[in-house]
C-alpha cells in the first residue's frame, strides 16, 4: 500500500471527486457511498463541498443532523483519491446511535483490497481523539467480511448485531 493522507475536500480535486463518484456508481455494489454524505445525489462537486462544509460546523449544521467532517483519502505518490471517510462528532441521533455510528467510509472500487480502508480508519481515529471522543461506534453489514476485518484490526470489539431494513448490521466499539 502507498502512503495516504486525509484531507479536506476542495475544488482542487473536482475532477477526481467526480471520477470517484462515477466509479462507485458504475460498480453498483451494496456499500456505495458510505461516509460520502450526499455525493451520490449532488449535481456538482461544489454542491457536495458546500453541503459537507455546512455539516462541519456545529452552528450551521441542520437540527436533524449531527456535525461531521468528511475527508478525502489521497494517495501521496500520485495525488489520487482512493477513498472518502467521514467522522460524526457525536452519535446522539436515533440512526447514528443505533446503526450508523461515528465513522463511515468508502474506497474506490479499483483501489480496494490494498489496505487503504484500514489506514483511512486508523488516521480518522486520530481525528476522533482530537475531538475528545473516547469510544467510537462503527458498524457494517454482517456479510461485509472485509469491513469486519478492518474494524477489528483497528481495535474494534464486537458488541451485537441488529436488523435494519432486512439486513443484519454488526456493531463494534473502539476505545481510544
């Protein structure tokens, strides 16, 4: 795996953000757009950046949402986006506290199985510490063995499973 850095999305990455979005749409898999906010439904990259910027501020975040930060995982050697990961500042929300969790992430389909998701999570856990989050909830579908391995390799302890819209979701906690 090549070195990656988590960075705030900017228009400097406009073309690659849109290419990332299209690659996920083309893959048509069940885990698309986890941690990407509303990237799937946005008409432009600027619209997406404006939305995640609004969510990053406690003062501007809509009342039905929780403040969050979204990061691009950029491979240093070629400045290519390999993934997107978010961090919800708290999970005092009916969905997030039950099955959404603090962190969601997606890796570009062509960059999967290269260790990027595990490194993205590792780096984002540092962001959690910086927000004084002591215990991080991360969830994944019961059938998503790759995510289960990523979560447990980063210290995730399985708590339980629950049914959400006909799917079984596993809940893991990472103590920081």
